[in-house]
C-alpha cells in the first residue's frame, strides 16, 4: 500500500518560440486501507517555473485523503526567458503526515516521482 502519483502534461511539450504555458496535472491517490493526510511539493529545474510568478517550487496541503480517493492539482509550467531546447525535470514529492491522538503530527513517509517536460 502506498500513495500513488500520476502526471499529465497538456500539451506534451513547450514551444519556446510561442512561450505558451503547459498545464501540468498531478493526481495523488491514496492506496492505503485507511485515510491519510498528505502534503505535496513540486520542485522545478532552473529553466522553467510554475504559474505566472515563475517560482521554482510550490507546496500544497492536500489534507485528509480517504481510501481510493484522489486529489488533483493543476499548475502552469512556463519557460524562463533564457530557456534552451532540451528536457527539463520536475520533482514531485508527496509526504504522508501521521497525526497522533495528542494532536502532534510529523512526516512519516515520502513518495517521489521525477517527470520531464520537453522544451522545443
């Protein structure tokens, strides 16, 4: 049992001449038999950024995900002004948060996935 991370780029690659953003859909699915609290972090390489601010990282608190439930996060991936042709990587880290009865919470497991987006 684990947390599953699925990704989709729409369209598949970034055309550097048009400089149009690509939409990244990140789907997080709880495959455990119990509900889990999950945080999501995305870290981009130096030639791309997220949303209009071109930030290199984004963090999301997805909250409690029930068994079999999925949560989807949508982001725009935009090339920076100095971007060159090639493939750039995005690291996706889903962190399972354990909450104790006393209210104390701590990260217990991390699930990682690295995806690439093509700059052409």
